[in-house]
C-alpha cells in the first residue's frame, strides 16, 4: 500500500482534488461539502510534503502516465523547481479552504454552494496539473480547467456586486485568447519538431537555430503565458477579477493563480528553450526586463490612487509580479533564485492581506473602500495586527519574509552590475509604503463607528497561520532560500 | 510548383482566418460577437493543426488490410478533438455569463456597461463618504 | 493530388468569405448562422484533410451543440449589434502584426503533405505501429485518444464537467437578490 | 410548436433511433470514426429534440435534473476510477494493460470503460447546458 502511494505521488497530488470535486458536487449539505473539500486540500498538502521529501532523495521524478514511455505518452515531471509552486499552491489552498468555511455561505446562495466547492477544487487541481505536467499540450488542458473554474468562481461574486459578471467575462475572454495563442505556439513548434514532450522538445529544437517558425512559436507561447501571468500590458483582467470575486476566491486566486503561470514562464524560458540562447537573451533583455520595470511602477502608482481596497491589493499584485519577472529577466542564478523566493513570499503576503481585508468586509458587510476602514483597526485588533505584519512584509521591512526576497533580489542585481535596477526596486518599494501606510493610518488613527465586533476564530485562525509564516520565514529563511537556489541551479545549470 | 503555391495559400488563408477571429474578439465591443470571434479563432487554429497532420495520398488513420497504405498523422487529430471540446466548454460558460450580464445591465455592449460601472463606482465611493461623514458628526 | 489541394483551397476560400461577412454583419441572427456555417465548412475541410474523427466532432459539437446554445442564448439578447464609438485601429493593427509574423514564419514550416516532415517521422509511426500490436484497435485515433494520451482525454472530460457545473451554478435562480441598481439607472440616463 | 402533430409523432419515432445511433457511435469507435464525445453529443441531441418539441417541463420529467447531475459526475468518476484501479493493481495511473488477462484485452477493457465515461459526462453536460439555457427565461419572471 505504502509502495503504491510513494510510487504514484506525482499524480496523487493532482488527482486528489480532481476526484474529490466530482463527489463534492453531489453533496447537498453545506457543512459536509466543506469538510470533504478541507480533507481533500489537506491530503493534497500532505502529498506535496511527501513529494518534497521524495525529491530531496531523487531530485528528478518522471512519472509516465498510462505506462507509455515519454515522448509517446504524457509525462509528469517533478524536480526541485516544480516542487516550489506545488508547495505554494497546495499550502495556500488548504489555508484558504479553512477561511472559506464562514465566507462562502455568507456570500453565495445555499443552493449553489456544493457546486462552488467543486469548482474550487477544480481550480486548485488545474493549477497543480499545470505545474506538474511535462507535456506542452497537456498543459493547455489543465490551463483551461483552472481558468474555467476560476472564471465561474469569480462570477459567483455577482450576488454581492454585478460587476463581478463583467470581470468574469473579461477574465474568460482574455484568458481564452491567451490559451489559444499558446496553442498556436505549441502547434508551430509541433509542426517543426513533431513532439509535444517538453524535454524531447528541448533536444529537438537545439539544431533548429534561426528557424522562423521556432521564433514565432516561442513568441506565441510566451505571449499566451504572459496573459495568464498578468505581466504588465496584459494584466487588465486581473484587478477586476480579484476585486469582485467572493472573498475566499480572491484569497485563493491572488495567492496562487499567477504563481503557476509565472513558473511556466520560467520553465519555458530557461528549460524548454535552454539551447536557443540568443533568442532567450534577447527576449529577456528587450521584452521582459522593460515590461517588468513598467509593471513595478504602474502597479504601485495605480494602487496609490485606488480607493477600493481589494482593487488596491490587486494593483499591488501587478507590481509584485513585475518584481518576479524582473528577477527572471536578469537571468543569473542568484536572480532567478530571488524570483522564486519572492514568488513564495508574495503568495503568503498577498494571501494574508486578502484574508485580512475580506474578513473586515465580512464584518462591515460592505465593499471595503478606504473610507469604510476608519476605526476598524481598534474594533478588530487581531485582524488589524496581522494586517500590519503582512503589510510590513509587503513593504520589505526587516524580520519579515518580504525583506528576505527584497534582500536577495537587490543582492542579485548588484552582483550582475545593474545598480540602477536595484535603485528602481528600492524606489518602488518605498512607493508601496505610501498606500500601505494610508490604509493603516485610516484603520487605527481615524475615528470610526463604534461597532462591537466579535472576531470569529474560523476566520482569524487562517490569518494567524499565514501571518506566522510571514514572520517565521523572515527570521529563518534557510528553507526557502536553499530550495530556491537549488531550483535556480537546476534551471540554468552551470551555464552562468 | 502549383502544389506548393496552393500549399502556402492554404497556410496563409488559415492565418488570415485566425486573425479575423482574433480581431472580432479584441476589436468588437459586443459581448456576443466576442464569443463568436473566439469560436472562429479557435476553429482556425484547429485547421492549422489538421493541415500539419495531412500526408499526400494518405488515408484516414483507421487501419485497413492493405499493407502499403500511408496513414495521416493521428496525433493532431487527437489534440484537436480535445481542443474542440474545450472550445465548446468555453463558449457555453461565456454565453451563460452574457445572459447574466444582459439581465443585470440591460445591455451587452461594452461601452454601455463600462459607463454604467463607472457611475456605480463613483457613486459607491461618494455616497459612502457622505454616510461616513454623517456618522462622525 | 492537385485536385485534393484545389478542393482545400476552394473550401478555405469559402471560410474566408464567411469570416469577412462576419466582420461586416451587425445582425445577431446572421452572426449565429454564419458561425454555424463556418463550423460546417471547417468539418468538410477536415474530411478532405483525412481527419474523419475531427470532422465528426466538429459537425456535432461545433455546428450542432454550439449553434443550439447560441440560438438559445440569442432568444434573450438584443437582436442588433451597436456600432462602437471607439476606434478599432489598435486591435486591427495588432492582429495585422500577429498575422504578419505568422505569414513570415510560414516559409520555414514544412510543406503540406510531405511524408518527410519531422511531424510524420518522429512519434506518429510508433502510434500507428503500436495501435496494431499493443492495443489491437483499428481506429488509431481512438487508441491514441483513450490510451496513449488518455490523460489528456481525462482532463478534457473534466473540462466539460467544469463547464457543466459552472453553468448550473451560474444560471441558478436566486430570488433573494436585492435589486439595488434602480436609482443608478436614473443617474445614467441623466448623464 | 407543441401542437404540431407531425413534429410530435416524428419526434417520437426518431427518439429511439437517435439514441441507438449514439450507442453505435459509442461502441463502434474502436473500428471506425466515433467515440465518447460524438456519441455523447448525439444521445444528448435526442433529449434536446424531445425538450424542444414537448417543452422543457416534459423533458425534465423524462430525464430528471437530479439524475442528470449524478450521471454528469459519474462519467468522470468512471474515468478516474479506471485509472485508480490500475494504480491499486500496482501500475501507473490509466495503465490499462493490467486490467485484463493479456495486455491487449486489458487495453480493450480500459478503452471501452473510459470511452463510456466520456460519453456519459458529455451527454449529461450537454443536456444540462441546454436545460439551463432554455429554462433561463422562467427564472427571470420569478
């Protein structure tokens, strides 16, 4: 039995939420469907931890689905890189599911709750499938599972605000265009190589330098993934989708969805196309680097002028995605590691901030705008305290996780002789303090309505867990840092 | 010569079809038309894949008795079967969203809807500000 | 051989004219019918390209179910598409650029129908051989679909399931909803 | 439309042959074009035709929506179940070889079950989609 378990771990991580989602939809009882969802996400998290231990021993697991040897069949690849997004997604989704217990029945009508939990699990499973697969077309299928499920989840916010529908519609259309562009890219590459398996693709394109179809295929793939990862000019779907989704869904999406796509971006850039160095270097230098810098500033400035808090956090996500892609664009081992560190930390920070803000929204039963926040900090001290810690982490103050990622990012830029980028990062971080301070000030300093709020343990337990990790990984970051450096080493090897 | 010209012609038209579909999606403001555009876009991408899979003088990939028959490449067919079903799933979800949008907004034109949303957005912020002010006094 | 390609070129030209008609028309019923026709011609095209399974699916799913869904949705929607006030220049330009890139790269794509192309040499022969020896099913598409790439098909079943659950959750009746959009409607009319 | 005798009678005559054709496409998929998807859509089209001619309520009476929901999930469960059984027997996910006495018969059993699962899900999703769209108007009136 244990044998079967360890042998099939790579697929079990994806299969656990996928199969449970089929059963959850049949349970009419709200409580039991929540229990099943929680169990399933917990098991998924457990499997991914086991997988992490397995990966420390084997360092590269290839799992041939249907026992057909790749490249004939579909292959799952887990290595030291893939394990990072797997841990992020499964961990955050477990915390978000606990958080969902109170939030989902509050915002969604009773009749559709079991369906929502089913979609919830499907979204998680899609993201996990996305990061584990080693097949370019299978990636598309899981991309669609996760995006259809998340679109439907965003649209469920329509019971509170009808704008959720438009947000969901835009998310669907832009996402579908992105996915189709990706499919065109895969098609062109398939046309010239005859394979869909990523490792095989790497080998077969190595002697096809300067093939026009190769360049075009690469371009289309990257554009498609950039849409999904919400890199700057293609991010327009993100703020609305995050802002109008139901609370728990905002937490789940903000913390996980773009991370999976960013991982795919890194993998395409540094692993699949590792043999076409010219192409990659040009893309990094002339496309991704400028776009990330613009994203960093545009996101932060939009956030400063935003009054709706959920949108504000979404704009700040755009900026943070900019940091991560910037780290990838510099393209040294240290910077890619910094990118992964920030990917991990940002998931925790944004998860924490969204949990804090949406639980405020839960108690005031309104949209959370900057004016609605006044005095809430005093009414809800625990939530406020956690919110402040996560904000400090986002701003990158010492002793928090955010500090570690900024530190390694700036170290990496300096060691690759790009001081001006380091300065830009510092300026952008300083700007982010503006909007964070604005919120904290309103919550604590300003007089507000005298509401008596009993903070609910099912809500703040998830907040406390996530804040604890924010601080813990600020004090002892060795686990994340080592993992990220190993991942970076695996990705770009001994080249640089 | 003629065959290669016609061959390239096929590729080119397929690319044109894709771009017309894409234009309908990103250029038109009608929500239903965008979904139609998406269908056109995806169907044209299917054509590209299937065109790759064709072999001159080949037969459909169903095994027959004769030994020397050449079968067209089955893999693109399989991929496109998957993609067609994914496409119809996207269409169905999009249409249901359009229905809901029409019910809530009374329109499916993007210009109209963003105007309404803008009013809503400022409306919310302003009224709440005044409510808060009243509360303070 | 030439005749096969000529039929292809003919069908593809019909599709082009349908697509152009789609850009020009602003009547919703025409749009829906033209989309259905487009799918049907695409299905014909798939037959000439030897993809019988795909043609079958495109005809039943693309031209059948999609059209039914479009027609069902159309009953509740406005019958005319409004002319947009905003310029369509930027979208058109980006489409032309992307199309240009594709046409530029088409010179390096393998010529249609060449047996020597890598796509026909690399993995496909093993499927054709294996379908007979390992699986014993005459329809190679089925054996690739259900066995060699069975996991893709599983994912695709899940996609369909997701869409079904999503639409059921979305279109469920919710009588308890507060209709707070009434006063705002007025503001818009004044503005 | 509900009172047109030609439509009503021809629908009743056509209903069974359409489903039969669907089953043919489903199980003949190994030998000719066809398989789970196409069969699922064809079977669904029989029910859609029935609903179109006799009304949604009659269609729902013929095929209740809670059974629809159960079957919709069941298709996926069958597909995943085949994979899990092959895993429990000691092979990889969706490795059919181990299901039968010989690899070939295992493949046959696996493909048959899997295609059945696909057909079940696809047909039920299509019926559910049509019902959801067609009865949308009534929701509006309430």
